[in-house]
C-alpha cells in the first residue's frame, strides 16, 4: 500500500515570549522540509462554528507525505532541541496528526 499524506493540526493558545518563539519559527521550516513536510497555513483568529470548545490563539496546519515522515520529523533530535524554544514560549493546547484516507483501489 502506498504512503498516504498526514496533516498536523496545532493550537498554540498563547505566546508568552515572542523572541523565543521567533527563534523556533526561524528554525522550524528547514527541519520541516528535511522530512518532506509542507506548510499549509496559520490563522491567529480562527472561527469556531459549533461545539463546546472554542479554538483560540494560533491554529497551524502543515502536511507530511506519510505518518512515518511526520514521526521522523517529531523525533528528529534537531527538532526536539529547537522545540524547547516553543515549549518555553507558548501554551500549546495540541499538536495532533490527522491521517488521510488510503487510496481506493
């Protein structure tokens, strides 16, 4: 079976240290590309139409060619070192991998 793309959906509720978060952002894209990742979009004021929870802060979406590529990105020692800037600078609500449907045959 061929690999199917996966999407990462992230909610950063707040950024308490913009300088440290900027360091994270600058280092993020080279590591994302190293693992075949593609940045899709972000939104600092997402709209929630229904539900009991409201998404606040920054919503981010990016994509990998496979779950294996996403896991390799997340477990990359360079990413883990870099992510300390995000961890110390933000309140992260979630970083979630969403799988796509496999191709129909």
